[in-house]
C-alpha cells in the first residue's frame, strides 16, 4: 500500500490549496480515508475523514473551510482548503487503516505554509 500526497505549498492567508492523496494497493472507496496534520511542536491531529460509506467528518477548526472528496476512478482523495489561516500551517498527511489487518498506512506528508 502506498499513499502519495501532493499539492502543498506557500499561500497567503485567505487563499486556497487542494491536496491530493493518490493511493495504490488499496481501493479508496472501500476504506476510510483521512487527512491529518502536524504543526511544529504539536501533536498530529485529525483534520478530515471520508468514510467508505461516503460520509465526511471534520475537525471543528476547519469546518466550513475544508472539504474532503474522493475520485473513485482515479483512486484519489482530495482536501480542498479555502480561507486558509496561518494556524493551518502544518505538514499534512493522508492516512488509512487496512480493513482486514488494521495496519495503519501514512503518506509521506506535504507541507502547507500560510503566511499572514
């Protein structure tokens, strides 16, 4: 299983970015796919999740600004981030847990930096 995250970068406050998580070795539509982030000196936190059943859930800090989506044909999960704030600065990781083995898989992370 490999998760390839991309799309990070430097953006001004109020701007937007779209992160992508391309998966191989799993079918994203059969798995809960999540985005986490880790800011310097802080613990990794859950940002958003797209369940295998098509439901979504978000951290309170990003509700109304971030949207998680899935493209089954591309086996890819996205995180659309709007109205970005400096406090959104972090390394963003995509994540899934294998349904049978419960092994946890992480993408390599993509840096998002929001300047004020």
